[in-house]
């Protein structure tokens, strides 16, 4: 409804369903006037859902929310082609917008908020040279719009809707302008904002029975799962408690029908894209349980019994194996898409989290037991995948989701931990070799323009390695690992690692 904002009536609020059910709704299930209206969007006697409608003027919403003049000054006359580029190179990896024809129609009718339009153009500019119509022209400096997008979002969230949420999600996928050692400052507060906006407009409630169009019901489900995925992977990456608890939402799992057009059709490519995104959503549920079981403040994994930890770890390993078998679309190298590689790497990351948590329950003088061999086996598959990405990178001109950064960092961090936990020189040398091989692949990926996501993990890995084992220009203790008195002691282990790790830190691309 133009000029109005629809907010969910929460169960415990002052405008709760227990009160609203007694209102005299008209034939269109509406009640109220220009100051305040209630829409009974789900009229069932039990489980009814209500949206309260407020005029945007009462929400201090900017009158310039749909004024494109500032955006057009940057991107004119290439706006239509940039939307074509977006749907060719960004949307396949992150299918959270409506169909291109619907988006263009709403853009022409000035129904797309400025934040979303600006971030769509900005992401498309990452693939400027992929367009035959644009590659011979000078690409606009889209980066100068970053502060603008952020500033308009702070106003638009006062009148939240699906498009504003899409803008926030896409804004969080923009690559960093400068690669620094810091771990994406500001992303967690923005994640908090993302979840809050989603809950404000009721995305956490399944819309199956709502009196809205079928296409909007589909989009609402896709967007809720996009928020869920983002919250869980950022919680893992940054080591924060998730904003979304198990009992806080009722949205059904995604199916292929949630991605179909108005005629209930999907192209062959769209089927593969949808299956991959659904697989990422399913994996995110496993990740959520892993975080709750091993990495919550209350779980206290280091105090967990070894047998209990082993049983729990095996349960998750079995679930991961079942997830891989169920999602044949992820089999590599057949898939060879950025989204398939991203989801497969995410699966290895969850496995790493399980192995790391299980290893933490072993006594300090014990190695990582069979987890070490299992981790080595997993890393062989990771290296095979990284080789595939490098060999086929001309085919992978698609957006890589930002979650790759955190996932690569997690794997690198655990490989360093394994080096530090080594109890003899042979074990140390083997683990050191695995870490160096991983860093080598990161360096090769970071050298490629298409793989920006590898640069921050490489810089973070080099930072930790240089601080733990000495920089290239520092003296390294000349200690023979075989002569150490107590290989399980922290001090001796550190000395062994510094001696065995006498290698130059790989340069990080600027």
C-alpha cells in the first residue's frame, strides 16, 4: 500500500492479537482510519496474524526515499544495462530479488527505494567488464555511493519493507574497499539491524495462509531464510550469539516453488541456483545446532566429557554426510558455479567447527587423536576444490558470497591450532605442510581479481603466523624439535613451531 508501512502485531505488544481479534473488520479485513489501520492478513480463528498500518509521515520517513536524482547522476545512462548485469552475475549467487522484468517495472514506476537501487547498481559495477555494451566505457566510481547508501538506509528503516531489507542484505555483500587486519567492523551491528527489520515486518512468521499474493509469499520466505543464513554465518564468523533462536520463527523450509515465476516455471539454470541456495539454508540449520551445542556461552565445551563430545561430534558428521548425499547439486567439479563452491566450502567449515570442538575436550598432553587424520582427509578435498576454482575461474564470473571470508579464516585458524598442538616433530612437519599448502592456495586466489574474498583471510592468516612464529626479518630460535625435553609443554611447543616454521610470510595483495 503506497505511503503506508505494515508492521507485524506482536503477541505480547499493546496492539496484540488478543485485543485486535475483537475489532469490527470490514469485508477486506481492514479496520481503522488515516492515523492507524489494522489488517487481518490471516483471518483464521486460531493463529490469526495482524499487520498494523501507519502512514509513512508518522514514521518520519524521508520524502526522498524514491528520488533517484543522486543515483542517476552517477550511473546514467547505463542503468538498464547494469540491471541486466546484476541479474546475470549477482542474482544467480544470491537470488533474493524478484524477477528482472518485475524489478524494472517497479523501478520505472519509482517504487524501488534509493538504497536498493544504488546497491544493485554498485554490485553490478563489479562485473562491468563482463558486459559487451559496457566494457569499452569507463566504469562509474560506485564506491563513492557507499556512504550515501548507508545514510539513506538509516532513514528508510523507519518505514521498513521487503525492499529495504533486500538493500541491507545486499549492502552486506559489498566487498570491502580496503583490506585490513580487522574483522569487518560494523558488520555485526548491521546484522542486528537486518534481523530487527525482518522481524518488524513479520518475516519470521510463515505467510502460507496470509491474504497476500502468491509471489509475495514466496519472496517473504526466501528473504526470511536469507536473513537466517546471514545471521548464523556471521555469528559463527565473529563468534557472537545468534539473534535468532529456535522458537522465534515458524517459516517452512524453502522448496523450488518458492523461486518459480508467476507461471510456476523455472529454467534449468534457475533450478540449479535454487537448489544450491536451499542447500545453504539447510546447512545453516546444522551450523546453528553446532554453535548451540559447542560454541554457546553455556555449552562450555572444554568441560564436556570426551565420550559425550565424540558422540555429539559424530552426530553432526553423520548429518553433514547426509546433507552432502541429499544435495547432489553440490558435487564438484560438475557444478562449477560460484554458489556451489561457496556452499561446499561452507560444509567443510561446519565440519572443521565440529572437529575443533571435539579436539578441545582432549587433555592438554594428548594430540588431536583420529580427528587429525580426519581433518587431513578433509583438507585434501578442500585443496582439490581450491585447485578446481583456480583452474576454472574464467567460468566463475559470478558474485562470491561474503561468507567465504569467514569460512576460509576458520579453516586457517584451525590449521594453526593443529600445528600448535603437535606433540612430535613428524606430526609437526605434516601439519605445517598442510598449513603452508593452504596458505599457498589462498595466495593464488587472492592474486585473482575475481576472488577478492580470499584477501582478508590471507591477511588474517599472515598476521597470526607472523605474530606466533616470527616475521621474516626476525631471528628464529634454532632448536632441534627432537631435542625438546617436554613436547607437550606450551613453551617447548612454541619453540618447536617457531623453528619448524622458519618460512617467509606470503605477501598479501594490497
